[in-house]
């Protein structure tokens, strides 16, 4: 695993001595890293624990041992405060299928204090989502759902934003637009993004790579 801490840039998230696995399938033990602002990558093959690590950072899973904190807020002691600083949604979730895409996006401002409606409007335009906003989520294709989740992530304004396999199911124009967004994320001075994927997006400077 490649996850040496960067001691020159103030970190957004700190992970110390994480241990996690499934029955008869350990994934990692003693994993420590700091995530600085900008774009970070969790990289590895199928089954190595990329999605599990993302879910640990989100607070959706609990490590067997070890600690996670965001700007000094520990997940194990202040779970709700920690989770308010993270945006994450499982791209396979069906939890929002009954509401429209617009209804889901509108609801985010209720629990994300830094959520930006102006940024969201630009994202809806860039991902060509306008024709799909009034449709219930269950009617959207996998690609259109992915665009909704990505729009939410990029407009969230949270200190930490987590995205699993960001390019999956996207059409070519949306992949190009997302690449532009990730370029912008890479130079952000205070927010940290983490993407989990098999390889690094071409041409983008990464703040940290965690190889599993």
C-alpha cells in the first residue's frame, strides 16, 4: 500500500491505523494517511477494498480498529458532526428512486450548509441534465443517475467529497466535462475530493494516491 502522509500541506482528513475486512477476507491493516486539499485517488483492482475505504471515510462503515477525523473532528466520538463535513452517496443506491432528480437535488440544501445552487445550475447545464430533472430517479438511466450524483457532489461544498468510479456509465461529453471539474478540484485550496478508480485520470495532478 502506498499511503505515506504528506507533512507539508495541512490535511483535511486524517486516518490512523485503520483495520477492516470481511469474514475470511481481510482488506487492510495498519493503514494510515492524511488527505490534503485537492484531488486524491484510491487506486486498485476489483476486490482490493477501494469502495470499502471510501465508505469508511464517509462513516457508512466502521473500522475494526483505527481512527478517522476531519479537521480534528473524530468520527468515533462526534459521528454526526463528522458526517456533516462529508458528501458521499452510494452510486448503486435506490433510496431516492421515488422522487424526481430535481427533488433530490433541492433537498441537499437542507443538510449541506455550503451547498451552492449557483454551482448546481452550471453543473446541470454541463451534464445536460435539464431534460431529466422532472423524472423520478427510477426512470433515469445509469448514466443520468451518475450525472445527478456527480452534480450533487460538486455543488455540496463539503470539506470532504467522496466519489466511487466517477466516470462509470458516462457518455463522452460528460466524461470531458467531468475531467474539467476534476482539474478544478485538483487546485482547490481547502476542499478535498477522493475518487476511487482503477487508474488515475489522465493529465490531472493528484494530491495523494493511496494504492490498495
